[in-house]
C-alpha cells in the first residue's frame, strides 16, 4: 500500500478525541478535495469518509514519520509540501488550501500520540524497515529450539538463565543512551576486543537490565577498562576478586537502586542486573571465562553480580564519588577489585574510639592476621554505626585515619613462624610497625538498613594499588 | 524462528600452530622469564644453574608485575635474543 503521489493525506485513529472532533472536516475534504484518510486503529473510522484506508501494519504511518494524530499532509509530485498536526483551523486551511474549514469547531485542539511511535511498536517497525543500524551477527534459533537452552549451549551464560537478546530488545536497550551504538568504549580483556555500545547493550539485555540502566553499565565497563584497574589481572588472578560497583548521584534514585536494607543482598533489579551485565561483558566480549583465563581458586559469589548504591541521603559524610573528585550532584560509578563480605558486629560501642577499634580488629584478619600490608578494602558502614561517628562529629577522614592507625601491627607478630604460624613476612619486619592497608587504600561507603549494628568489610586484591588494581571512579554520561 | 544478536566478539579463534620443540638445546640460547611472583626466582635459579652445568647459554628476564601481561618491548626483546623460553609460575 503506497501513499498518494499528489493531494492531501490524513492519518488518524479512533482512539483520539481530536481525530473524532475533526471527522466532519475530514469528510468534507474527502468529498471535495480528494483527501485520502488512513486510520491507524479502527478500519470503520471515520465514518464520514467513504474511501478510508486502514493502515493495519502502520507501515504508511512509519514511512510518513507520523508522530501525532491527526496529521494532515499535502503532496505535490511525490514531494511533501505542507504538513500540520493536531487541530488548528488556520493551519488546516493553509495545508488544504481552502478557507472556512470546521467553523463550528474550536479554533485549536492538541492531537494525540500516534500509534506507530508507541513503545514496542516503533522498534518492530524499525526492524521491519531495516532501520536499526545494529550490526551484530544474527544467530537463528530453530522453532523447535528453546532459546534459553540455546544460549546456555553457546556458552553465553554465567550459569543463570539469560534474557534472549532479540533485535527488538536490544534496540529498546539502546534507547537508554544517546551514544552511537558503534562507539568503542574500550578493549576488553582477555582477548582485548573492542567493546561497542551495541555489544554492551546486547549483554545488558541478557543480564536483565532496563534501558535506563545502560548509562551505568557503560560507565562501569569504561571504569574497569581503565589502565589502573588492571582488569586483565583481576580476571586472571587465582585470588577471589571481581569488580565491585558502587553507584553515587541522582541516577541511583532515578533507576530505583537499593542503598538501604539488604543493600548487598538480593531483590533489587538495578543492583542485580548492572553488576551482572558487567560480568557478561567480560565473559562474552572479552572471552574471560572461569577455568580458562579466569584462574580463580575459589572466586566469590559477587562474581555473578556485585553492585550497590550509597545511601547519600542518610549519610553525614560526603559521597564516595565526591571524595574521589566527582562534582556534587553528578552521578558516578566507582569500581573496586573486591570479594565477599566480612562482618563487623559491635552492639555495645557508643564512642568512636571503641567502635573504630572493633572495626580495626576485624580488618586485621583479612587474608591472614600474619599478612600486612594485605590489600585495599571497602568499609560499608551501616546507619547505626555511622550514628556513633555522627554524634561524635567525626569526619570521614578522621574515621579513615583512625582505621589506619588502629590497624598497624607489631612487626614481630608478622614474621614467618611467629605466633606458631609458618605464614608471614621476612625477619626484617621485626621491631617495626606495619600498616595493614596502604594509604589511600581504604574506601568508606555508608549503606544498609536502619536496624542492626552490623557493618561489613569488602576485601580487595593482594595486588592492590599501583602494582595491581586501584579503584577507579568515573562519571556517568546520561 | 527467533533471531538473537551475538553478544560475543564474533572472532572465530584462528588456531596458530606452535613452533616445533627442539630435540636438543645444544647451541641454543634459553630465556628464563621470572613473572615477579614470590619465590619464583628460587625455582628459576636452580634451573639456570642446571642448564649452565650442561653448557647451555641462558638469559634472564623479569616482568615488572605478575598482574599484567609482559610489556610489548620486553616481549620483543625476548623474541630477538633467545631461541626458547622457560617461564616460571610460583605459589
């Protein structure tokens, strides 16, 4: 079905009060000026037009680029020469080239959204018309084949079922960013393959992300691909670590991330799927798979997904992102090579020195009490512990300084063989005080539910800092 | 029929045949690469001594850190100076 070469064309739908309003005018123009009317929904609408046409598959509407109904267009020799939408008498008279249209109608009424641009329909039309610009290889799944099983068979999965990345879903995912789908975000280890926005979007679909999460996923991918993060080493190490993603700024609330109760647990779609998408990018684009380049001895459950938001509104301290150089009010991700969670239970301390000592003693145990410096760490401070610092007026820097001071260990205890344990360092440690953490290697994040004097420590990689992986913070481009 | 979009790099790995292993080391230079893992040198020192006892020339190399691949310049240097390479992992 082709639109007329010459004359007037209108696109309408019954489910639009303004289209109903203009029906008598459409009837007049059809009878007297050869108007062709396409109905997007009801083929019997408008009754006033005898030779109305039904744009059932919306191809005409799509080709004409209709966004609002009613739309009135004049063609001359196959070329569009005038267009108006909604009901505006003066405009309709201009386009139709006839005075005195709809004199009994109000002068102006806004139109309604066209059916061909509704979410879900627009994507299908773009696919049918070959307009998506998506370049990824299409993989045909047989009609008798189970899509979920087919994806497992192809090795795309982290072990859990994936959302099938159809062109329609990927197109919808790409609507979450204004970035060019073919923009290369970085080279993903271990194969050092260019990751395009489109490839990342495919993996985000599989992870279960919504389009509005995509900017966070893109920023997280960019962050882990920065040289200081050493993603290749984080992937290949025999140690436990994987990328931990902390989200700051307005986007946390916009996309409904959890920063409160069970913040590090299950149950929030954004937290769960953003972290998962990052891991799928490493797996599928970079080719980093367990027992291949990923040589982890144990790994940790966070290698499925490890992503959460800071409770900035509940915190007395500046957000992690601001502390790390991002302007207040901007959204950002911080990535950290981390693993697991070690609890810090202290239900009795009511002064910051006592509480800090509790934290410090727990932190000294990371890896082994005989090892220092051990690694970087994130300390996730829960509200009821933060309250103690808040009431004492401690800044975040004071807390960090206290943690460094209180986690210094007597070198005599760290020497190999001391305290009856063969593990430990060289004899030269004796007589010195050794810090458990490198300066700059402690991050504090305020998160968690309102009840419970239970904080947590996320340990890092033994190769923390310049010799291995350092945390990276990156602004989210929305 | 459903069409899914390929989430991978779409690189079919091309298998590159390895160089054949020499039957003997006589007359060859052996590169010994320490990847900077603790105590890797203990093992490699022993190996170096054994090779030298047999009159086989060796050259020693060290990666700056075990957390990253060897820098390109080092890989190129090794490739031009030796005939075979032994790399020691530790732990």
